[in-house]
């Protein structure tokens, strides 16, 4: 392992140095993970349905916002879902 500073990735080199000096042997596992493609596609379909339900009644602009909200909320809940198992949450 070399300790020379890389000109191309100075922050990555500093992060490696800090990791080596901290005495940690493994990197911590993040509680977040991205949903599989099938679940992401299902969330997108639900968002499209939200758009199609709201757009004829309130207009295309509000339908787009409603569909985007459904997708963002669904993805946020899905990505953060493993946090419910954490004691500190």
C-alpha cells in the first residue's frame, strides 16, 4: 500500500489514509439500499396512475406534481424501509 498522494483523486487518497489510520478493518454497512427494478417500476406505475387520476380533474400541471409526489414518496419509503429495524430509529 502506497501513501503517495494521487493527483487525480486527492480526496479518495485522503479518505483511504484516514481509513487506514483509524484502525477500522471493515467498512460499515449502510442501512439504505436501492429498490430492485421491479419494485421501482411498480412505484413508477403507481405514480403514473396518480397522474392519470388527478390530471383530468385539476389539470395537467397539478397532475404532474401529484404523480411526481407519489413517485418520490414511494421511493423514499422504499429506500428507507430497512430503518424500521434499527433500534435508534
